[in-house]
C-alpha cells in the first residue's frame, strides 16, 4: 500500500510542477491564453507561485482585461498559501 501512495505522490507532484513550468514558459513566450490556463490549473492545485503569477497577469492585463479585483483575489489565495510576496501585492491594491 505504501508503494501505491508513493507512486501517486510522485505522479501528482510531477504534474503539479509541469503545469506551473509550462505556464511560466508560455508566459515568457507571450502566449498569455495558454499561460493563464496552465497557471490557473496549477493555482487550483494549491501552488502559491502559480496563484501569484495569475494575479500578475490580471494586474498587468496580459491577454486579459486588467482587473485589480481579479488580481487581488489571486494574490490573496497565494497569501493564504503562505507566499509573503503575494500578501504584500494584495495589500498594495488596497485603497489608501
């Protein structure tokens, strides 16, 4: 049984990393639609860096309508996953 769990975790985390890495590459290549799709998937798999990148895509309007609301929602998700940089980005979007 332990072997099955170990194999599951190996495949799960390889897929997790792959979506994030592929999304990051797509973002660098300015393939924003593909990047957004892959990074959102990775974010939904609880990758805080992916959530932060999705927030940046919405903040900067890369292939989408810029939206502080959407950006902040993804920054907050990354913040809840303990990415301090995302907490700061969310705070910076607060009116003050």
